C-alpha cells in the first residue's frame, strides 16, 4: 500500500467522505523519497546536526548521519526523554500502578517532604508534574547546577519555594519529571530503566543504552538518557500509530496519547503549547507534536501527513539561543512541504485533537 492509499484507507475507516481528487490519490505513487533525501543531503550545512531520520506511514524514506555520526549511534537525548517519562506514567496508570493525572503526589513521596511542608505541596498532582504546572521554583535554567549538586534531588525539588499556585503557569523544571521517576520506582519497586525496558521492550528498534541516576539511585527523570535517532524514531512511531507496535501490540493507550498531546499550558520561552511531556505548534501549516532536548534533540510527529522525524544534535550547545532549534523547525517545514507535494493531506488538521 502506498503512502497516499494508506492515508485514504484511514479516511475511509473514519467514515470521512473522499473528494474526487482524493479518490485519485488512492493509486498515487509513494512519497518522493528522493526529494526528502536531497533535503537531508542539504541539511549537512546545519553544523550541530548529528543525524536525521524520516519515516512516513511507518516506512523510513530517508536517513542521514553527519560528520561521522549515524542514526544508530547512541546520543544524549536530554529533555526529549521527558516524553518517555510521560509514556511510562501513562502505562503505569493503565496498569493500575497509579490512579491517574489527578492523583496527589504528597502521599506517594512520604519521607521526602520538608519537615514543615507548604500546604500547597498537598495540592500538586501527577498531571501538574507532567505539564510543568507544579508551582514550585524551577530546578532548570539557573537553578539546575545547585539542584544536581544537592545530596537528595527529590527532597531538594520538593523543598523549593512556591512561585505560583499548583495548576498555574508553566514552569519548565526537570525536577518535576524527576519526581515522576521517583514515584514510578517507589510504586513498582523497580528502577525506572527496568520499567522502560520492560514496558516499551516489545517496540522494535527501541533501546535505552544508558541513563544517569541521582545520589539515591533513581534514574534521572527527564535528562541524561542515551538513545539513538533510530530508537527515538521508533518511540515516535509508537505514538503516531496510536500506541501500537507494528505487529499490533498495544503498549500505550490511545486515550493517554490524546491526553498527552492536548495543550494545557504554554511556554513563555517559545509560545508553544505544552501537554504531558509534549510541545505543540504548527509547522508548515500542520499541527505538530514534538519532544525537545537541549542542544537540538528533536522528535517530531505530524499526524495529518503520517510523518515522524527524529533529529539528534551536539548536546553541548544551546539550541534556542543559537538559532539551531529554529533551523531544525525550518528543516521539518521543508520535509513537510515535500511530503505534502508528494501526497497532499487527506485529514483535516483540525480533526487532530487539540490542534494548535
């Protein structure tokens, strides 16, 4: 089945009517991989870029490694790992390990709370941690160094002063996702890495090569995860495919993906929406959900075109201040334009829940 005919099949499955032009696309050729391949050749000019891999409707159409790097070599995906943490939380909810996004975190972290806790700590939920709306002072940015230098990262994050109310504005903080890692480990009696390898293990090509831990041995929730671009792509394909592997095994519920992709707040740095571990914006005229790690570790999903794109970059330089992140967004826009020309969109982008 070609990319266009696959998309038509989805439209028919959803009971949506086909226009005459769309009916003709049912027998149209697959996307012009050569054109996307040329875009990836030209992307060598983006100096921090290490690797790019592009898939459409489950099929890899082009991939490139630059300056001695490859799509199979492990890189530190930095905060793109926050989307993996979100998936593990969703699976834990489906398995009954956690109750849901509205579950309060204080009872789950007893013994780590401050001696005289701010009453607002008892209002923070799992959902607040996922959407960066805990209200606690950030452990990212200028506070990151002091946080990771502390003897107990969980206690330090919970002991930070409140700068907003729980459920208030977005305060991007790796401490929030680290608390989720601690909760997962406590509630299951297993390490977060063991959970990821077990729960996401059936996903072909998915592999976490290494993952740093805090002083208590808790895996770093939302940072310092080594993964290849190929593995990152496999994770993105799982989400694009409604939480199912290629053989139909359901690993993440489609309901959790919808919840995760629904923008609940907005980044003051980019203006982009943010759900449960996923950013949301329009690129090339299409709604995009993306994971973003420091330096330019990107996982883009464009549901309306069946596109999944993984990019890894030098993790030692800021991608926002340097303009590198914007270069990667532009590269995705070019990939979208090429895919659109090869097989125009068949789904109304606003059919996508939480389109932004």
